[in-house]
C-alpha cells in the first residue's frame, strides 16, 4: 500500500488528501444527521405509542359508554313494556278498568252492585291513580278467592283498603267496604 503512495506525485497526494478529507467530512455529516434522525425516530415511536394508548383508552371508554347506553335503552324499553302491559292507558282507564273488574269479579264468583271512582294524580311520578270503592257481601272463602284472583291479576290493580262494616252473628257472612287502586301512566 505504501508503494502505491510513492508512485503518486505531490499534486496527486494533495488531491487524495483532499478527497479523503471530503469523505471524512461527508461521513461525519452523515453520522451526525443520522443520529439526529435516529433521535427523531425514537421520539416519533414514543409519540406513536402514546397515541396508541390514548386510542385504546378511548376505545375502551367508547365500549363502556356503548354498553351503558344499551342498558339505558333496555331500561326505556322495559318502562314502555310496563306502561303497555301493566298500567292502564290514560284515555281508556275507566273502560279498561270496568272490563277488568268484571273479569276479576266473575273469576272470584262475586258481584258488586255499585262502584264509586275517585281520581288522584301523582304529578311528580307522571302516574295517575283511580280508587274504586265497592261493598262486598259474602263469606270468608269467597273473599279469599277474590283476593287470590286480584293478586294474580297482571295489571296494577291493587287492594288499597278493607273496612269491615258488618260481620254476621255466626261469623260466616261479611260485609266489607273494599277500595282497589288502579294505576295508569300519564303521557
């Protein structure tokens, strides 16, 4: 290798030194800028990992919110089902209630001569209430059958109050004032 340099004259050696110096400078510049790029690359990778974590957290929050919203939708549907199946409907309350009372009384085997209706509005709950008052005359087994029929009835028709008016001398005949409460949903 030394023999190769001895063949060169002074001008060529100067050019070779200049060329070597330029290669070293280019190599230094390349290394300097590549290290900067490497740092920039590392920063970009870290920032991308942070963004991915944020996206994963947002997706988890979205899934949680979606599940929560589905629960609320199910609750709203349950409320609508309750309104349709178990409450009386606001415009048809008296007609529906009268038909249901006839059904309950016929299943229980009793007859009531007259009904008295009174309305209550529970404004905060958007639920209305109708009290139906009637007089029951019969025996204890018939009363028991009436209460069982009322308990099994699917709509919100509930026993509100029982007042004993007369009890027969032998205890078999009862005369009672019964108040039933029917509930309807106000829109």
